[in-house]
RNA sequence: GCCCCGGUGGCGGAACUGGCAGACGCGCCCGACUCAAACUCGGGUUCCGCGAGGAGUGUGGGUUCGAGUCCCACCCGGGGCACCA
């Protein structure tokens, strides 16, 4: 290309004709974007198949798979905060490509889901129409940013060919069960196996029939009974159980989509617990692996701990307490060692023990226990009714207040033989553990509060930190971690043959569990907070289930050949919503509105039969659970699996030399922290099922995860509290802020239309160009930190690029001004120092400091009489990841005909990294008093002598004798007097 | 309440394993160019002090020859979890 095809910046001013202005930047940027696309510059080469590199090139270099959390194409459009992560991954990807890696980077669209559907309902257009329009807008905005994506590998989760594979994966999960004993490929125990293998084992009798008495013969069951047994084992199953129902949304939700205060994450509607027949996924079978394998991956500790908390594994013991009058109550406790102190029990209001209670209050019932009721039957019925009527919100609000009532049941503490009362109270949840607890008020705050409220005895069994409470004898020798049997005067507790005195908690737990197991009244066990994933939604805009229901009302898989099951045209795709508070309402699926679609005659292998289609759709998490696999080969339309195993092994297989390490997976996955327990947990679960079934070789889908921060913005409000356009506000921190002559107040937070503080990428392209925008976003601060957007500051990035341009091209003539004379040693040192630093900063994903070093070098070149080629070419190459268009343009003007995208990143020459002299700091009493220019190789003794002779140092020592000298040659000497 | 981050100039932020605090940028000040302004370019810019010098990384203690960095206690800000036995 020549220099003459550049449009000079005119604007009617006397600005130099060839200055790097926004207009010139835009021209350069669009030209290079077109060129990249024409040449396929960023095509990533697969090791096999049709997807080759630029010009049909084969795959070379180490595979590096980099990914963003793909966007949701909302109608609102992008603001400058959205692309931060995309620019960051682009910078990393471009850097790695220049280092010789085979970089796979593309972007798809997560396009099913509630907001798209709501937007469509509002605008009266079909969601497919609005969604595709939104995707087109977003593609345009993102292309204009110059992202080095492989354009052949983009897709949307709503594409029929994508839906086909989403449904296919569902069917794999449906066709699997979890064998906790089976050995899997990575050596651990427990994996998904095919349903056919379960049937075979049941048929030959090597596996007992679950849910039936031991010895039940499989052949003795009817066909329907057999199907029910098998269906109950599937990893995707239908189950009637209490689920989260949001009438205001018109759909049921997963636990992960409900906030702590009992509202829907989307829309903030109240959520009620309602028993409904719904699809679930058996994610609980993977609870241990989902916890343990966090150790294998390079993720932020914060996200790992959020997942650990969500899964909530706790180890302890189940203990059976015999109830008076027959039966028993099993409890779960994490502290079996405190069994001595269990002075009462509490069961959840939903606990089956309460279905039968004594007719009269037993002897010893205190008035406060009975709650004013004449009989336990009356008391328990009243309490259960009240508890059932409580909403999650009320229950949350009452947390801490202890309510409950005595059930009339008495049980025996197996360790002490003491009779203890069984209460029911809503602080015990049916959904956790066994729905019953042994209450140890001496060790548990909640139990203590309950004991105080109901006048129950308190027995301490563990020495608290900071000394012994009154009433304890010398058995308490510990420092807060010893346990003991209760002190002799702690209550009417008979002695036991289990003595824990003096043991540490862990030892005491183990001893108690051994004692319980020996007597067959308890066992060590593990409990999880995680519940199975509620997978069906009563919405239109999602993947239909590839399931039909037969005449026996049992689910039947649609054969793979018949996929995808497309969304039907329905008269009305709006969800059936209800009064948000109407908890008696029931979900109604929009897909049920098309009877012709629902009722079908299909030949599923045994002749044409009548079926009813499942009318649920999948949650929008389904599409994001496997999209990383789709990038590997988005053209795959048929075959036996959603991804070619060879491609998966190449891009994602376990490898020790990549950041993803032994677990394999995507090498770098960048996105917001908001998906810590939703998308990231669900995707790991699906991936592990696919691993068990042999479709993928990586143990984990995402080897390295990075959470980028958010770009936030200032918003301004007038005296009435109404937001005013932030762009028109004047003033600063000192003077205060005004808009249209009136004082306004400033606040800091999100960017949004309602706050009138949105800045769009399009505005940035127009006013500065994409490169300046990219450099600004990357130089604002560390990538994982949230920071405020300040349009005022963008000019700094523009000046940097302008100066870089001027170091190569004359603003007056447009001629390249670079000198081919040799560069000075000083300049070469600056260049190679910068190469070393920038490489390190880029490898550490710190573009902000990398840019600072680039600017420093550029400023150095600016000060030279003429800019040597040997200095500016490395600088241009190093700038390419952050400002690719300008770098390409300069590279081309410097006489290179190929794109620099695949040009090797500069490598520092060690010769120029050593200095002739270094500055040695001389401290007296730790304060800097003098400086010495010394050779780097100076000996400790020479340096000490020089330091002690330095005039400022001598003065500071003030004639005092030297007590000690610390020498860290060649950088530092500290003299102690 | 528990857990995890963070607190450095007027602002965004630098500072590798403890070793010159404030890189780079914004803003501001001074100067050059200009009739003038903008742009651009050069210089300065932690605070106090004319100066020598002194103080300084949320607060208070500690370890160390030496602490933004390590330890203890506390304050403030952000995030996560929260009656999970």
C-alpha cells in the first residue's frame, strides 16, 4: 500500500495535514478490518478438517484456546463497559499469536432467555426477529472494535443446528445414570454410565433393584414398573417435589436463580415453594467431584470458594435416636463429639415423625413447651399450618426468632440414656441433612437461643476459647480445642463408656463415630447443601425438550436422527404470568398452546404411535453449558457427537505446558464474577457427564478463569433527585458540579439509560477511534479491578498514539521519517529493557503496566533527533496487541507487506539488558542520604568503602561510630550508627 | 454474625521474592508557538517549609539494619454467604 491513499485530516483548521486525528484513525481502522476479513488473518487452524488457517495454512504452534463469556444480545445495545473483557482477551490472543501460538478466539451469542422474550412481547415481534436484529447490531459494534476473532466460528444458541446439539446433550444425560462405584478414566470412583448398562445389570441380577426389597426379581416387575425404576435413576429425570415457583414470572426456577431473600434473580418477584412435577438434573451426584476438582483448576479463589459454599459439603455423622413408643429419628450432625450435650431434638415442620404424635402431653411437659395447646396433636397441627403458610421472605425476616412447639415425642440420647423431648421448629429445614437435629445448646448458638426460649437444659461439652465457663472442672485443660465428657455436675447425665476428655475436636469426632458405628446406631456421613438442578421452564424462548410422553405417561427420548425439535409457532408466545403474590397459581407452558405440535404420531422404532410432546423449555443456561465445544467446529451438522474428539483433544486436552494444566479445558476464560455459581457450575456438571461418557478428554471445561472488573460511571442528579445528562455536567471535586446552571450531586455506580450516564463504543469510535478506545480501556487499571469511566482521561491514550504516529510519519508531508542509521546504545538499552518488561507484563495479563512501558519508550524516542528503525519497529510490534490498526498501518508504511498479526513478538537481547553503571542507594538509619554510580559487578567491600566516603553520608553520620553496615551490592547500602 | 478482597498525591493507578514510595496517564501550574485561543511542543507538580530540612502509603502497636509490602488489634469501603445443624 502507498501513503497516498490516506485521507488527510482537514476540518478547515490549520492542523497538519497528516496528523493522526480521529478521522484518520477511523479510516485506517475500517480499512484494516476489511483487510483482515478478506485475508482471513485470524482464522484459527484446526489440526484436521476444513477449518484451516489464513490462506489454507495448516495448524502450527501450541494451541491456545481463549474465550469470553459470550454476550446476551439485549435490545439496549452496548456501552463502553461491556467490551472490557473482550478487549482484554483480544490483547492476550494477539500477543500469544505473535508468540507463535495457534490461537482460537471467537465469539458466539447466548440468545435464548427471558429478557429477549420480554423485549419481544413488549415490541410485539417474534423473539427470533428481535434477537437476530440485536445480534446484528452487536456484531457490527464489536467488529468495529477490531477484535481478532475467527469469524467462521461464530454462532448463536438459537441456531437450529446449535439447538440440535443442545438437545443431543440433554439426551445423553437422560440416557445416563450415576454409578458411584464405577472407576472412571481419571482414576477416581463414580461416573455416569449408559442406561442400557443399568438395564443389563438389573436383568442379570448383578445389581439389586433400587426402591424394592432385597431379592426382588427384575423379571417379576411389569414393564411399566421396570421403566419407573430406570427413569428414577436417570441423570435427567422428572420428579414431583417442592420447587421454586415464581407466579410473577410464570415459571419455576432453579435454586441458583433464587436470591437469599426468596425472590427471583430475574425480575425480583416473590418465589414460593410448591410441589410440582418438573424436570431435574442430578447434579448432586457430582457434588464431590465438583468440589474436589476445583483443586485442579486455575480459578480465582473467590469463585472457588463460592462454588464450595454453594455445594456446601459438610462431613459429620448420622445418628439414630430411638423414640419412646417405637420408631426412631435420624439426625445429621457435623459435631458428633457433642452428643453428650444433646438435651433435646428438633425436627422440621415437614418431618414425617409429626404425622403421628401422642394424644396427650407426657409427664414433665412444661407449659412453655405446649404453646397453650391442650394436646400435642393440636399443637403440632397448628404449628405445621403456620409454618406452611410462611413465605420464604417471611421466613427470612424471622431468622433468629425461635418459634416451635413440643411434639409430645420423647427420644433417648444413645450416649447418655437420657430421655429428651422432640420439638418441631422451622429453624430446622427438611431439605438439609435428615430434616432433624440433635440440639446441643452448649455448643450451638441457634440451639442455645431455642433452649433459652423454651426453658431447656444446657450442657457444655467443649471448652470455649479463652478459658472455662463456670461449673467446669479441671478436665478442661484445653486451649479452646479440647473436648470432654460433661463435667460431673453438668446435669443428670449418666456416665458413659465413651470418654473424650482431653481430645482435640477432630479426634473426638472420630472416636464418637467409631463408637456409634460399633453399636450400629450411627455412621460417618457427608451432606451437601446442593440440590438437584431444576431444569424445566414454562417459557417460550428456549430449547424444547427432545422428549415425548407415551400412552403410559412415561417419557420417551426423540431419536437423535429426528433432532432438532424446533420451537412451534404458537398463537401467543407470552408467558402466562400471575399476580406475583398468587401462590396458589400453577405454571402453564406456552408450548402447550399449539395442539397440533403437542399431539403427534411418531414412529420411534415400534410402529406409528400417538405421543404428547413435552411442553417445557430448557433454562437459558443450557446453551451456555457447552458453547465452548461449538467453537472447535461450528460447522458440525451430523455425526455421532457434538464435537469431534480429535479436535477436543487438540484444543482442550490435558497438557502440562499450558496454563490449563492437567485438568485441560479452555486455556483462558474471561468473564464477570456474576456467573460464579450459575453458568460455571452448570457447565462443569455437563462437562463431567460428557467426560464420563467418553466424549471429552478434559476433566474440566475451563482450565483458567479470570474475572474482569466492571467499568462503572458517575451519575448526577438535580435537586429533585432526577438524573441529568452526565456528559453535560461541568465542574470538579473541588468546585462542585453543575448542570444547566444548577448544582447537582454526583454518585458512582453502574452505567445505564435511566441514570443518563451511558457512553457507547460508537461515540468513542467517532470521537477518538477504536485504537484509542482500546488503549484507554486497557490502561485504566488492573483488569480485575472495577474502575470509573472518565471520558476526559481518554485524551491521554490518544496523545500516546498520536506521538507514536509522529515518530514514524511526518505530520506535514505524510512521509515516513524513520532513520536507518544505527541506534545509540542508550536507545537500544531502552528498547530491550522495554521488550523484556512488556513481555513480562503481557504474560501476567497486566496491559495497564505494559502500556505504561510502551509510553515511556515512545517518549524516549520523541526526544531524539531522528527515530531509528531499530527502535521503532519493535515498538510498533509491541503496540499491536492494544492498538492493532495503527500498528498495522505503521508496519505497512515502514515497508512490510504482510500483516504483523503473525509477526514474532520482539525478543529482548540480553546484551542490552545489562547496564554500565547502576545507582546505589546509601542509607543511614534506613533513610536515603546519598547515591553512588557504581559498576554492577562491584564487590561488597568496595561498595561499603565508597558508601562510607560519600559526603552526604558522612554528614548524616555526624561522626558517630559505625555499628553495622548492611551491603546489598550493587543496589543498596544501609549504615547503622 | 461468618468468609474473601481492598484502603497509596487533586483523580485513575505504579512499586518483582521486605530495599530509592508515587511509574504511566488525567488534571493543574509555568513557558514556547499563535494577533488570540484551541491543538501541539518543552518544563514542573505528595504535603509542610524561602531554605537547610522534616513528615508521609486508613489508625494504633510489633518484627527488622530497613515495612506500602510481614505479624497483632482496630476503623472504613466493596463483594459473597447467612437459622445448612
